[in-house]
C-alpha cells in the first residue's frame, strides 16, 4: 500500500496542475460510471491529503450538483422518476428539514442526486439551491476525505478487518421482516 501511495504521490508531483482538474472531472462523470461519491472523496483523501482533497471534492460534488440542477430542469421525465423515488423513500407528504438533508448527504447508501431532488423541492430558485447545495456538500467532502487520510495510515490487514466488520454489521442490521401488500394477492382487474 505504501509503494502504491509513493508512486501516486510521485506522479502527482510531476503533473501537479492536471491531477486536481482530472479529479474534479472524475466527480462530474461519476454518475455515468455509477461510482459512489464517498469512494471518490475517500480517494481524494488518499491522493491529495485532507485539506486539498476536501477542497477538490467540494468543488467536484458542488459542480456535479449544479449540473444536475440544470439537467433535471431540462428533462421533466427524469425529475418525475426521482420525485417518485423520493416519495417511496420518505413519504408523499413528508418535507425534510435541512439538518435531515445534511444527514442524508453523508449517508453512503442514499443516492447523491436523490438528496439533490430534496434540495430542489426545498428551494424556490437556483440561487437558494446553490447555497444549500454548497452547505450540504461541505460535511460530505470533509468527512469522507478525512476517512481517506485515515486509511492512508492503516496497514492493509487493518483495512480488510474494518471492511469485514462493516459487512457483518450491515448484515446484522438488515430488516428481518417481509411486508406483503394487499394488492400482491388480489389484482383489481381480475375481481368480478
């Protein structure tokens, strides 16, 4: 792990202007590659360190959020799909507060742009959305980048133990009940 990090640091020092731009660009194409935001921010902490990694991650996720705002306004069908997903997860009439959005933003299993939809519904215009988006992206960038900085100091066997522990805890905390809806047994079209 230390050899890989040394190679990455040497490469970055020779291309010190291109590396941050490439990292920010990777944040922008991340949704198309289905890569989680947390993974990229952790990578930023590993490569650039806490300060620069957090700054570059904040720039990247904020630009991604702003591009998503304009993209979702241009494609109403996509907005409707995200809106239905938000209703399924949080309820039709549930309005989220900004602290709830902050918690959702740092939760790694919640889709990044689903939280952006919640922000769009909370705001009246682009200026408010941009402000709340930046404020909600700061904890995300700092938290996950600091994980990357912390992982850099760990040995590989510590990382494997940590990942195994997370998987075991995730499995143990799963929902252990199955909910079947009335419509699953009786379809309205077949009743006479």
